[in-house]
């Protein structure tokens, strides 16, 4: 485990040893292909490009240890620009510009990946100090920016983590990590999983409100971690490394990838970084340390992850999920007992807890609850029954645990019955006489077992090939992994969007994730849905796939704000193109009709092709984005609660806005459009910026179906499947009645409303 830990701590290797003076002048530049470094005056630290682990063709810029007393492969990275931003070209560079900004520029994209935003501070130079702090100076004296002020996953001695700031662990995909260290507004340090589950805290007394902003965490050069209060002028909480006050030249504090906070010291004798303190002594107590598996310790004392439910699920299922699924079980359910096992749900992560209850009652409650998948019963002076409402479950198994867990399983026949108890063998009286029937029986059994063994090998090979093929396919789909949908903090969203600097649509901003992946970040009204429903909807939407639905990559639900992070759509929203005279030229007639059809197909998918009905609820020109080839990408789907006919009505209004180029914010259908059409002047409603370049037959078909969609009486509105067929030209459509004059109460009394929607 220790070797694996050291491997995970290493962020790769720096590329070269060509040194630059410690004071960095304006205009200085580090280029990936030139193998240069900026080095502190004492030589202990260096800034340069390196390959992140697993990404040999990508480069990040960061500060690492550089002392000659530390072997090259042990020179840990302690700060990364842009929280892990990467570039992918040998001509990419990191520069202190003439304007006083640090900029990481990706030449392959022709755009900056990160910058320090310091051009307004009159920066005169930069300096990599002897303590590892990269600073920007005004008049060579005043510090206006410092790397110590923007920590990533590491604190160096005398580097302060102020209140409301955090460290975030590095992650394998470099886009987001599930673990973070927060200095909470209560004045406590907290380790969290997905920003919402706190699994460790510093345990100090909660501070009064007036002192919250005056607290900070700091690692001392003597090997202690303090929480300091500026008013009291003393620590309010402290821990000490096992080598505290020993002569150690290099130390650091890091939130490791496994979610544990550790203090490290450089051991000159052994030539390794030695962990001298860690927040969570039992690694299995780090929340979800094994993902959707169970954590335990092997005979060597190392943690290992296993799946105790494999006997109850299909061998072709690569995921470790509890076996219970509501549909498909014909014979009822049973509860399988696991001793010395503690389980907790991950998605959702909040277990339902019932106190003062017996184990049998706990087991029965889960068996009778269709939403319950498993329970854990503990009786450490306070009996508790913890019910899980998800198949995604993690846990901790150890002989010292008194916890008992019950997992719900289906009673339908399976190849091997896991419920058969393994009783102790019954002693038998030995006999020296030869039993011929016994020999025949033994031979027969041996033959059967041999044949069964051969068949088992064949089945195993087949299942393994099937499993590998599925795993290969699943690599291209985050939906198979519950952690594929990333959860961001509000600070990450702010950093991702450069403080919402680049607007690409109504409340839509361009963002750059740490792996240099462009995304579209949409802020939604927090009052539209409560937090629990928002998170639940986001989790469901993350599993949806359609070429005309913008893929939901992640979300943020924090501090009363809601953000959705979608795959990037290069050309912004339809609304931007409608209102902008220059961008509207991209909206040719072909693009407009294809957009109508694409949106209709996306809505049809939501209404009829998902496991359960999904409505959009708020369709408009602002949440239809255009990709690189101007293909439509629908956003904000799945968060509204409405019937299908509401989506159909919104679709009709959106189509009319797209065809006419006249966007009405309140969505009211223009009577002028219908009047022009009914009086034979339909060509006049087409956006004048198309300069007459449109298909008259298509226009007639689009207008007819749009007016059917916006009928006041929703019973006259078509389904989205019918809309798709009309737009494709495979289904004819009758002239519609006036959409704004057809009253709900009298559809059958109107001559217009008695018309059929489709021609025979």
C-alpha cells in the first residue's frame, strides 16, 4: 500500500534541468518543448512543465521540490497552475506577460487555459521564493498575487489556508475529485466527499460568528498543523507529526487521492517521503474509499476492496451493486445476513436512520419497504437501523465490527443458492470394508464433477470475454459509472468560468475544466426546484443519451445556487443568433428546419424512449445550443414538471420564433403570423435576413404543425412523435384552426375544432 501511496503522490516528472534566475522579468516565458525552469534562489523549488500521470502527451505547469538531496523521482509537485490545467502541444507556454499576468497558453487551441488575472495590479516582476511560494510583485516589493493564496491539494510550511478556502484532492481524470478539505465557517477543518458528506472534522469548539474570518490553518516547519485565531493569538486546535521538532528540512501537508489528509516529512536516511500524521487512522473509514465496494484489511494490514454481493448478481454485471431491483422478481424477496459488515449508501448518500429498534424489526422494515435495498444494524449502546435506498452501496468489513447488515435479494431460482448455510460436517464412523456401490457412486460423482469443471471453464471464458467487451464499450459512457456525473462546488464553477466572464447565451457561460475540456455552464433559477429534487433529477438526466441532447457532465447545488455543466456547444444559443444581426446569418433556412426537426426528435426521446416519462418544462430559444456544425443541442431538460402537451406548446412557439426571427420573451404566439398565413401571405412572416432563401413547401408544413402545437385546447395538440413525422415529410397535416381563439370549454362546438389534424 505504501508503494502505491507514493506512486499516487507523484505527479510525474519534470522535463529538464535548464535553469532561469529566480527573479522573473516581464515577458519571460517557459515553453513545453524548450525544457526550461524557473528556480528559487536556494534551488529547493522549481517551476516547470511536467506530464501528469497517465497522460504522456499532456503537460501541466507547477511547482515541485528541486533540492539535490531529493532523488529526481521523489521531487513531489506542490502546486499546479489552474488546479490541474493541461496543454497538449510542444509549443504551448507559460508566460509572465508584459501586462503583468501569468498565462498558461495552449497552442493547439490557440487560447489560454488559465491566467492569474493580475493585469490591473501594475506587476513589475515575479519571484519564486525559497519557501516555494510564487509571487507577483509591484515595484519589486509589494505582493499582489501568490501561489500560496491559491492552493491545490498541498500546503507547504507557513502556507496558510484561510477561512472559506479548501484543498481538493487530485483525481485520476484530472477533471474533478470527490474529496476536499474545507476550513468551514464554523472554524473547523472538515474532510468531505462530493462537498456534502463530512467524514472527518478537526473537533475543535465551534467559533463565534465574529471570529470566523480570522481563523486559518497553517503547517509549521516543526511538523505541526495549527488552527490559529488572530484575536486569541494562539492555536484553537493542533495536531503534531510523529517527528515534531526533529530536524527535518522538507515537509508538506497533502489531501491525497484516497481522501485522507496526511503530513509528510523527507527522510534523508531512507530517501523517501514518510507520512508522519494522517487525519483518518482507519482508511476504511474514509467515505466511499472503495467506491461501490466494501473496504477491508488483508493479512498484511493493507486495505483492499471487494464485492460481497457477487454471488447474488449476474456474472456478466461488472459493477458491484446490491442485488435488489424492484422489477423482474416473481418469487418475492429475502434478506441475506452479513456479519461484521457496515454498509452505507452512496447515491443518495443520506441513509434513513431509525433508533431504538431490534435487529429483527430492522430487517423486517427493509423487507416490507419497496424502496429499501439493504440495512445495517448496530447496537453500540444506542440501537440503530440504517436503511439504504440505493443499489450503489459502499462499506467496511472487519471482525471487530459488531454491525450486522441485511441485503435484499430475489427468491427466483439461481444457479447456486447463496442462502444454503455451510454447516459443520457431521462425524461418521470409519469402516475398513470396501463398499462397491460407494466406489461406483464416487466414480460417477467424479466424472460429473470433471465434466462440470470443464463446462465451468468454458462458461467462465465466455463470460469473461463478454465482460471485457462490455467494459470496453462502457469506457465511452459515463452513464455506467455513478461517478461519471461530476458534482462541483460553487467556487469551482466560478473558477471554471473565469468568474462568469464569457457569456454564450442567457445565463450560459463558457467554462474550462482542469483537463482543458470546454463546457457550457448554465445557471438555473434556484426557486424552480428544491435541492433534493434538483440533485435527483440531475442524477437521472446524467444517464440520458441522445445526439440532440446536450450531455450533462455535472452540476452544482450549493449556497442557494444551481448550475448545470453541459458538453460544450461552440456556437452558443439559438436566441443569440436570432437577436444578433451578424450571427443570424449563420441561421440559413436549412439550419432552421434541421433545428426544428432535431429539437422535435429530442423531445420525442424524452417523452417516449426513456424508462419513464421526462418533460422539458421550459423549452425556449435560449436553451437550444448549437454545436460546432450548428447541430441543435437541447439543455435544461428534465427539471420541469409538466405534461407532454406543455412541451408541445413550447415547441410550437419556439419554431415560430425561429422561422420569423422575432423572439417574444413571454412566448405569446403572434396573431400576425397566423393572419398572414390564413390570408395567403405566408412568405411575409419569414425572417427578412434570409433574403427570400427558403423552401415554400417546407414553410407551409412547418407553419401548419406549429399552429397545431400551440392550440389553446391542449387536446388538439399532436404528440411529438407525430410532429417528427410531419417535419420529416412522412405525414401530411391539415390546415389548423386559429390557435388563440379555440376555447378549452367548447372544442366540439366549434367548426374549426372538429377538423382532423392529419389528412387521410
